[in-house]
C-alpha cells in the first residue's frame, strides 16, 4: 500500500515519544504526575452539564445539524464577543461554529493556500498550525520567538521572496507554549503588515480569559474592526473546561468564514446540538466559573513558580495561559527531549519538551498547571532530586 507524501511531515511527533516514556514509567511502578498536556483537570460548569443532559432527552437534538440550525449558538458567540471587545459581529456571516478550535485552524489553510504558498507561523507554536499547512500542501516559514523580543515575531525579518509567495500569517497570544502576551499596538502592526502584503491574519485565541495581571488580552479584531484581513479562533475548552466536548468558533472576515464553511461542509455536520446548547449556556450565563478557574490557575502558578525558584531554577511568573515556560539549566539546555524522557522515566514527572513546539523551543520545557498546588510542589521536589543526581 502506498500512502500520500503529505503524511511524511506529520510523522515526527515528540508527544507520541513522551506517551511511550510515560507508559514506561507507569510500567516501572512510578506514580506519574502528568504536566505535559494542557488539558484542564477542572470540571465543566454544572449549568452547562445540566443543559447538555436535558438536550440528550430531546430527540429533536439527535439528528444531523446543518449550518442554519446553529443560529442560536452563533448569536450567543457574537453577543459574547461584543460584550467583551465592543466590536459588532454579524452572527449570520461572521461566526462559524467549530468542532474545537484546532479543527478550524487546521482546516483553514485548505481554504486559503494553493500548493506551494507560504504560511508564516510562530516558532515555537501550536503543532496543528503547521499540520494544517502541510495537509494543504503549503510551505511553512517560521518566525522565531525569542526571549529578547518578548516572544513576539519580528515581521521585518520575513524575507521578501517568502512574502511574495505568502498568503497567511498565524498569531496566537496569550501564547502557548511561551505564555507571552501581545498588546493591541502589536496587533495593529500585524494588521498593517498583513494588509500591505495581502496576507490573511489568523489569530488563535484559546486563552482569552486566562490572564492574571493587567488588562485583558486584546482581540485581533479590535485592531481590525472592519474585519478586512482577520479571522479569530475561540474555544470552549479552556475558559469553560469543555475540552472533551469539542466545541469552538471562528469570528472574522465574512469571505474567510464562508470559505472555511465550504471546506467544513465536505468534512462534518457541525457539533451535536446538545453540546452547542451547553456552549450557549456557558457563553450567556454567569461567568463566575471562569473567574474561579482563573483564580485556581493563579494559585497553581504562584505555588509552582515559587517552588521552582526555591530549588534554584529561576523562571518568570507567567502573566497568562495555564503553563510555565522554563529555560533549562545546563547541561540539559541542548536537548529538552532527553531531559523530558529521563525525567519521566526516573521520577514520573512528565513535562513537554520545548523542541516539540518548534526548533526555537529547544532549551525550554513547558509545564502545564493541571494539578493542585500540593501535587505541583511534590513534582518540583522530585525534579530537584533528579537534577541533583545528574549534576
Ligand atoms: C494555541 C492552541 N490552539 C488550539 C488549542 C486546542 O483547542 P480546542 O480544544 O478548541 O481544539 C489549544 C489547546 O491547548 C491551544 O493551546
């Protein structure tokens, strides 16, 4: 059997290697503390679960759902957005429901790129951004994110020949994995740059609510209120702890929304209506659970960063998202994958190697704050013993 060449770039997957290392640690009897995946351990809010449970009993929710049937969800998303960011959104033409935001960002390149066109992506960045470009037969130009630039890309560094063949740029702030945030001025520059070079500006915005200090993270559409070049992706996975339910939405330029809808119409029939009903409850009801989740992540962040600093591993206190992005000390800085594999196999503490997010992620590891402070502190004790034994 011969499979498609486009699978080749999808084969390297450090998360599969980490999965094997975790299994090995479990088989050896270690108690695994998994800080390698950004899957929230917090429960979905009860009113959301109640709504989904009621929907389950209603046979009218059991069939295929065409786009026209998603109107109530699109209106809830548009109103949620307008309340938060003050930019008007037309729920008919500017909102698209998604089966998780990853699905949307991975399908969008099929609607934007012709084979060989470039997409400008962040490095390090979320792996499915690159995966979607590969599936669409596009080329990737990675924009390195460096600590000295506050993990923001330098647009002027993109070579002209690349720009001439580029059709889209993907940003995502608060950023996974670096936790960096971006200002509205940065987004204004991005919009001007994309306008100038005829690029679609994609903003993946899962951590819209997860910020701990200062003003709320801006939406790219605040910098492009006419939605001339931009499309933004939102998820219910983070703010409302609904990762397993697979529901998100895109808001943006109507031509892009329609194009993505055309791609998706070939692929799926939308999320189950009962889950969309739950998402409407989440977006329209009390936001108290969101505030509580932020408080929980803040406490975990403080406990974890303080514990790392106590063992002499100095890491910055993240302002947003649910991760800690830590520069590895020597001798591990040259191989984050080896550090992650040795650490989990010897201590049971699983972390994500920075190299899994792109080559500029090498030298770092990402900790996901998906456990309570006491478990995080015990993990740091195990990390300290591991490091001492290797020095
Ligand atoms: C940047 C980014 N985009 C998308 C996702 C996935 O979101 P969803 O569950 O909506 O597919 C994540 C999850 O961690 C993420 O960090």
